[in-house]
C-alpha cells in the first residue's frame, strides 16, 4: 500500500472528512488493483459482495435488454464508489461494471464494507443519499429514452447533466465526456446516430466539443428542441 493510495481513497466523496486514522485503517483492509480498458470489474449476477472505490478512470454499468442487446445503465467517473447494493441486500449483482479506460480501484470485503456502512454515521447517510440519487437519475434517464429523435434524446441527456446551481451566463463543461460507443449504448442507439446528433447540435451552436470535454453553449436552445418535438 502506497501513500498515494491513501490520498486517493480520502478523495472519494463517500469517505470525505473521515479521520485520517479511519482512512488508514480502511486502506489496510483494501485490495488495490488496476484495470485495463474493456476489462470487467464485476460480472452481472456475480455473488461477490465487495464494495469498490474508483480512484481514477471511468467505468460503465451494463445490463442486457430483452432482445439480448447490451445497454449502459450509467457511466461514472472517479473518484466515486459502487457495489453497495449487494453489500446491503445480499443479492447477486444487478449489473456488470466494465472499465472504459485504464482504472485504479480499491475494494473491501463484505465484513469491512458492512462495518463502514453501518457503523460510521456520515457514511450511512451518504449511502442513503446516493441510493436516492440513483433512483432519481434512473427516473430521469427513462424520460430521456422516451425521446424518439436521437438528437433530442442526446439533448435531453445533456440537460440531465446540468447542476441546479450552475451559472447560466457561462458555458457548462461536461468533463471527460463518454465516447460515442458509450453514449450509443447509454441512449439505446448506434455510434453513427450519436455522431450525427453531435454534429447537428454543434452546427446549431448548442454545444461544442474540445478534446474529451463537451461544452453546453445554449441551454435554452436544447430545451427548445425538446419542446418542439
């Protein structure tokens, strides 16, 4: 275990503000590992109950629809955590988790995870808040998928990423925007359709892409697209 690992672990929002001794103790119980792009971290229906901390990189959460097609439930960036649902209810994993790029991870077994979740009040509260947020995001994502036009579906997704307290006079940056493949499986379409939709939104002056970042330039224009459908 390196000092850098402890520093990264302390940056995970779930663990923010915990005493240094508590972070050190957790780090000693952690298994640290690196995953390459495309490598599976968790398999769907796996019975393992480890709690994961994403220290660097990005992962996608995957399921399969009734037609056997792979769909993305969410794409999340470090620093964050995942895997708490199986720790809490004891059921197999409801989704697969796969690295979208090189990732660094820490994880603890179920006993250490339960101790953290149930015995540390601020962690218990954050776990409940996160589960509530996941439910709200899933409800919002269903609304996004109801859009028939792919450009509108993409616009709805981008609007769902905006924080409530953003400065509307400034362009909003979505850092490390998921690649077109991930956007396609997240929005239930093809990579080509996502490419065309991004081109359309860019030509309309609603967004611009700079490297891995995407800037929302005209929030009201995106909303108008949805109203006009």
